[in-house]
C-alpha cells in the first residue's frame, strides 16, 4: 500500500486563490483488489476552468479533481496491464485505485512527446479543434481573432486557423508571449493588451473585420470583438478568464449581436465527441509535420500544484501548465 499525497481545497476563495485555500495531505492508497488497478500519476494538468469550481462544485477537504496522465503499477483488471499509460480525471494526487471506469489507455508514439497528450493531443487541443471548426464553423481564408492566444487552448486554435489559410490575430499580455506568437507561430498580427488598449489595437489589426472570434476572456476583449464582427460572424465562447475571480464579466454592447446577426455560443469539449477520431488523426499529423507548436510550463512535485493554479490565474505560464508528479 503506497503512501500518496494529495491536494485538498480547505477554504473557498473570494477573488484570487492563495496558498491558504489548499492543504497537502498524506494518505495511504490500498493495493489493487480484484477488478481494479493501482495507478501512479506522472503528470497532472492545471486549467483555467478549475477556478470556478473552487467557488462552487469542488468539495472541501477531499482530493481535488483534474486531468492527469498516469501509469498502471498494479493490475487485477483484465483490460489493463502493468505499465499501461492511462489518462484520467484524478489529478491532484500521486496514486489512486480504479475499477477502470474513466481511464483511457494511451499508445505512446515515439515521434511525439508524452506530455503532448496533456494538451495539444489531449482535451486541450480537442477543445480548440472542435470549438473552432464545429462550434465556430470556420471556413478557409476567414478573418479570425483568438484571445489568450499564447495559452494552451488559444495557441492551438490560432494555429488551426492558420493551417486553414485564415488571417489570424491573437492577443496576449506579455512581450515574450507576443514574440513567440509572431515569430514562432506566425500569426498575422499580435496584440499585447497590457501595452495597447484592446479596443483600438483590435480595430487596427482587423481591417477586414472578424468572421470568427475564439473567446477565452470575455469582458473588454469580447466587447472589442463585437465591434469588429462581420455579418453572420461566430463567437465560440471557450472561457471568460477576465471574470473567473470576480464572478462576472461585463459587456455593454451585446446589441451588436443583433445588428450583425452574430452567433455567440458557449461550449465544452464533450459537445463534439464525434470528431475525436478526426482530431487525433489531424493533430498527430500537424505535430509531426511541425505545423503546430506548443509551449509547456512544468512545475515539479504535488506540493507545487496550488502554486501552478495560482500562477496560471496570474498569467505566469507559457502555454500549458503542468505539474510533474513522478519521473
């Protein structure tokens, strides 16, 4: 029975979370019984969508939930063998026992990084893929704006739009991230909204308007984008990071939706699971061909998971925020 450590939420934050809202708890994980596997998590994901659950949805004083990639270290289950790599939703802990439900076996590809399954080739990339192509109904050659374009989801959405021959504008809040988007990713225009007000900058960067705005921010970014939307434009709403800590994200010009006949729709990745096979095929090819690039910020050790989440909310990550739990 291995010792395991896990992160508990012990108090609900009002505004930005702090270390005091979390606790590192040591437990003992039982060995696998008949029909079960014991999994050691290798990496766990930290995502903006975790923040709303801290206010409502995540129980107190139990291990938090989050995406993870683990390895089967004991198996008494016919469908799993010791050494199998499995994705799961039981992050924020080092070990766990499972009856196999919620585990997905991964086939390691020597041409792809293992951690790519945590973002570009995982649900992060799938969210960008389906949100842009299915919800946003992107057409080749359109005018596209992506907010938080250096983030894990936004960077993939922006690059898919470039692959589809679109004119792509991205926004970010740091000079180094803006340089990566412009020089490495090859976006047509990049806005550093902390240096230039988003409304004027977006107007200057979109002379032909916007057909699809992939929204990760809400608030002033959504308001600025609505001013530039072309007739029958689409706004797939992936997140509203501007309001995750405050609980609201004000927009004053929603009437533009009517006059430009704009479709604005929120979504989650499970809305288009029928596309998962297409996504795996396309993304694997794009990664191997160098058409999709990514960045990772990796903190070491379960004790650093709260710091990773707080750092993500403060924008201290480049690309996907991960925590390495075991080698």
